[in-house]
C-alpha cells in the first residue's frame, strides 16, 4: 500500500540573486514499512525534499508545483492547521545534528511530553510514562533519570537516540531522517542506523533516509533515489542501483567509495565541483562533469524506467542490463 | 551556590568601602561646604563655630575615621544642609525613585518584548520597519528633550496628564506609594515613560536580534516538526532562549534607573533620590552624597547577584561557581 506519492515536486527559493531550483521535479513513492534511501551531495536538494514533505521550508523557499499525496491527501494544498496535526504524529523527522535539534534550555521530559500532548489528550503522567518507554526502546539506560536531564548532559549519540525516540513517540506512518548519522562517530553511526531500522521494522513505519553516504543506505534501504541538482537522476531497487548503476553520476559516486572488492585499485573521483544552483548548465545538469558529455546532453534527458523499475535520467546509460 | 553568594557579598563590602573612600575625599577636593552654608556677612567667630560644629576643623583623615565609626553603628552622619541624618533623608526620597524605576522597567518589558518579537517574527512587514525606526529614535533622542516634549504634548496641549510632582500617595501593604492612587498613577505615567524610552528601544532591539537568530536554529525547526503550535514554539522554545541577554541588560539598566534618573526627576520635579543627589552635590552636602553613592553601589551589587541567579534559572548550562577573585 502506498502511503506517500510525491509527483514532480518543485521547491524553489526566491533569493535576491535569482531563483534557486533546489527541488526541480522530484517524484517517488513509498509503501507502508518501506525504507527509501535518498542519496546525493550537499546542495542536491535531498534535505529540501524532506522539509517540503513536512511543509517546513523556510522563506524565501516554497513549493511551487507538484503534489505529495499522503494517504491520498495532497500535502501541498492541505491547510496549515491540518499539516501541523500530521507533523510529529503521522510524519516525523529526525535531523542531522543532534547537538542542535534539542532545545538547550528545556529538559528532555518537557520536550518529549509536549510532542505527545500536541496531538493527544492524555494526562501528563501517561505522557511521561510513554516518554520513558520511548527512551528505553532506543536503548537509553536508566530512562527515568535521563528524562530529568538537559540536552547538554547527554552525549551526541545519546541525543540522537532521544531525537529518534521523539520521532517515534506517536507511532508515525512515515519518518524522514535527514542525515541523522553524519555528525556522529562511525561506531555510533552503526548503532543509530540499527535503532532506527529496528523501530521501523517493529512498527511497520516507512522511512526516508536522506544521506550522502551510499554505504549506509546499501544495507538499510529497500530502494534508492539518487539526486543531483534538484532532480532524481537514478532510482531503483537498492541492489540494482548499487550493483549495476546506470547513471554516470551514480557510477562516479560508487567508484569513490572504498570497497573490499576493489582492493588495491585507485579510487575514482568525480571531476569538477557541486554545481552552482543559480547557474546550472542547459540540458543535463551533470553535463560539465560527465565524461560522456556530447551534443545530445544539451537537451534535458527525460527519466526512463526499464521493466525492472530501474529508472535513470541520462542519454548514456552505463552497464547494459544483462538479458533477463 | 551558598559559597558563591557569600563571596560575592564580601566583594561587595570591599567595593562599598572603596567607594566611600573615593567619594569622601573627592567631595572634599571640590570645595569647602562652609562657603555655601554660611551667610557672607557672618563674622569670623561664627564661621569658626560652624566649622567646629560640623567637625570640619579636624584633619580629613580623622574626619573619615570618625565617619567610619558612625557607619559601623548605622549612622552616616548628618546632612550639612538639613541637619537630619543623611540615611533618613535618602530613605525618605527612595520610594519615589523606586516606584518610578519599577514602572519604567515594567514598561520596557511589557512594550519592548512584544514589539521586538513582532519585528523579529515578521521582519518584512511595514509595521516592523516602523518599530525599528522608532527604536532608533528612542535611542538617540536626548532624555531631557523628550521629557519636555512629553510635557508639552500631554500636559500643555492635550491637558490629559499632570506635568510635575508625585501626586497623591496611599498606604497599601505597609508601603506608601503613588502606585495605589489614580492621581498618583497619572503623575507617574509621563516621567516613567520618559525614563523608559531608551530601555524600551534597547529591549526591542535585543528581542528582535534574538528572535532573528534563534528562528533559524534547528531546535525551532525540530519543535515545529513535532507538530507543536506556533504559540508554544514562540512562547516556550524561542522565548526561553532569548531571555538571557535581555535579563542581563535589564538588570544593569534597572540599577541605572534607580541611581541616575536625575534628568527625568529634575524635569518632572519628581521628589526622588536623583533630585536629592543633584541638590546635595551642588551644595557640597558631603554626608548625603557619600551615603547615597554607597547605597547605590550596594544596589548594583545586589542587582548583579540577582541577575546571576536568574541566569542559572534560565539557562541550565550555567552553574554558579567561583571563578576566583
């Protein structure tokens, strides 16, 4: 069952220097309990996509086109009050930097209880109990004491666990995790991925995991969408995308990750720099950095999907598919 | 925390002592009060008698020791002019100044914070730009001029409010104040507003800057992502974070309001401590000046202590501890 269907979403920022097309026609859909990896470099629009779903894009940005059907209702046209009711209850979000997401001057219990009371009429005692259980479920020892702590008394990994606990407090249908492991140590990263994955499995929660780290999503996601300059350039089943990447950009990304299979070989790198979103090249946005760049690429390629559901936006697909 | 408070009080005692030395000897340098006190046609014997009666015939060091002895028993000496104990004189004038300072502080908070919030939350609206322009005026216009204009507008042209004096007072909860009567409040309004103007502007700008900065913090976005109402995001998540600088500045400003509302008190003929200080300075009434400044130093120390304690209430990351002397 599809719970979220995003169709040609466009979120633009109207800055003084010009219009930044941070998200420029992104489409994907997500079934119940599915995990999607949204992968891309900084500035590729993956975080803005996440914030668009929650209706939390700060001015001067706004959603200018497209639809986002959540359980069949369009989040783009939904009144603010109804979106607010969905936030934190049906759709929750985990942020990148746990040092910044919790309010430094409020106790953990305050920040957890308010998340429950914003959506349900329960007693404080009941809410406190649920907050305590929530902390226990993300593996925080002695949760009763931790509830009375302030954020600065917890470590970064601990704070991210609290943020995850808050996200799952109201049993949402969808959790959007915006690079939740980027700011953490590698050992802690694995733990955080594990905690989030388990909670989603237990409760059948769908998860959008936004990251620039293909290695993280490879083991986590059911399918992957790779974004470049505000557009999805490749999408498909995780195995398909990781093992048989077809877009030159994805190939480049994967080539730059150290892997046990290619021991001793040089890592490749993608030439050039992340594009300036104010002056993208005509046609394919990746053209300037692509080794397959030719005349055709001056046209913008459409996204094409093969029979296996593997979609790419390129005139020069790599890795010809093995005949089925 | 107890150790912290004790240490701060000891430091305060030292500061008060140093203050008394500086002022005591400083006033002595300015001029001879005898010249001001005695009529020009008094004869030599009379002058000598007066000098002796005031204790001014002894060496200055001895005079100071005598003064210190008195202070130990709560006696700050008698005013040269009024012949009354200096402390009694100051305490008599204090309620008028305190009520003026309190009301003007209240105005700064009640007007400054909401206006600053509005200007910070909706920076692009015309009203916000008006608020900011107004705050620049509030900063830069001199108090005495604004005071005169207020009198001109509200007392002379419109005739709504009285221009001078303290008005009727009444006793409530054992405190005699003009806060408890209509007439008193109407007298209080203009001088309090005049005194508050700079602080209202200051609070507006501090609040606005705080809001503008905090609004883009992740914790505000996270609070929204939890589905909290906008009013809770602003009143709890935002306010608690931006109150810290506001409390600091207001604490210091409150000390300033108590101690140096001289200009406003003079313009509105408000019978407060500021007016007493200016008169005493002009007449070289040393006991009053010294006692006044010692009390003011004490005020400042206490206010700073309260601000420090408020910090730890507002910001859990602050723990009160000795940072050495």
